[in-house]
C-alpha cells in the first residue's frame, strides 16, 4: 500500500484572557529568581489531567470509537472492538492503524468517534481557571484527542483562553504521517515549532509512557496520578523519569512540592 500523505495542520492559537500572575517574591517553581530562570512553558494533556474522563466521558469515547470502526470497516461490534484495541496497543492510537492498513479518512473518523455533547459529562476540580492563571508561564494544550472535542471541553470548563496554542491529534503529523504521543520525534517537533528550549518545557500528563518519552526529549515531567486512568502505571511510586507527582492541577501551586529544574 502506498504511503498516505496528509496536509500539514498548524496548531490552533487561542486568545488568552489575561496575564498570569507571578509567584511571590519573584520566585519560580524551581526556587530560583525569575532573573536567573525564565518561566516554564506548560504542555498540558487533556483527558484525566485537566478533567476527569473516568467520571462519564471515557464510556462515551469507547462507544464512539467502536461505532466509528464498525461504520468505517463494516464490522460487527465484537470485531470492531477487538481491532481498535489491537491497533491502540500496537500504535498508541487506533487511528494510526486504521489509516495505515485501511485507508480510513482520519478527519471523518475523529468527528464520528467524538460526536457527543461534552457538557453533561465533564467533571473537573473547582477553580481550575483561576489555578491555571496563577501558574506562571505559557500554557499549551497537547492532547491525542481530536481538536473539536478538546475545544469543546476547554470551553465548557471556561479555560480555553488560558492556552496560547492547542495541539490536537490532527496537528500531530509530519513527513506525511501521524505521530501522536508518545512519539519522541513529535515532542521535539512541537518544541521546535513553538520555539521552546526543552529545559523550559514541562509536560503535565496522566499517561506514564508519554512522560517517559518527554524525558527522552529533554522535558521536565509532572505525573497527574488519577485512579481512573487506564494509562497511569507506576501506582506504587514515582518513576525516575517523573520530576513531580500530583493529584490535581492545583498541586502545582504548592510551594512545598516544587518542580525542580532539569
């Protein structure tokens, strides 16, 4: 089968609501003065990082993904569920297997698999917008979810304007191929595109394998431990490639749990 090529999609720029307030006494999360160290750039995952997908949304995503595979390949439910699980394990995303082996239209598939109203399903910690605004530095959304779904969740949570850029799975392609997380090459590509030195970048994420790749790319890492996440291994302790382990975004503001410099 010839290699498929897709047009390059730039990240979506989001209007910000205001300037982030700085920490007291000009201190950064690493403990040094801001004159000695620039503010970090935060790369935030979405599902089970900024909101609780195990509450209700994961069920809708699973149903939507299976239905989309059924319709795309004319399979019954059992075969579609088995195939999407197999491709997810092999490639890190069901979409990659469908595109590579079945010539499925990726954008139509992403629209169909996430065709539900997020409003009654979203659950997140209180005061999330204020907490993000208090966190010094730029924020970039970095999710393997489709962009229309990510924007809908951020808008419902009232935090869309907290982010300078939105990277969904549609934007995670170069050299004609999709390369979502945990691709190390993707992370380096995004850093170069955004003009960010790896030591300034911090990936905040619930998926351990994505954090491992981020460390290989030179980023600092924060593991948001969520008991409902199917991707958060290492429950008994903090892996050596994780700089900080938290339970929610608000924990990033606690001075007693600093994120050390790389």
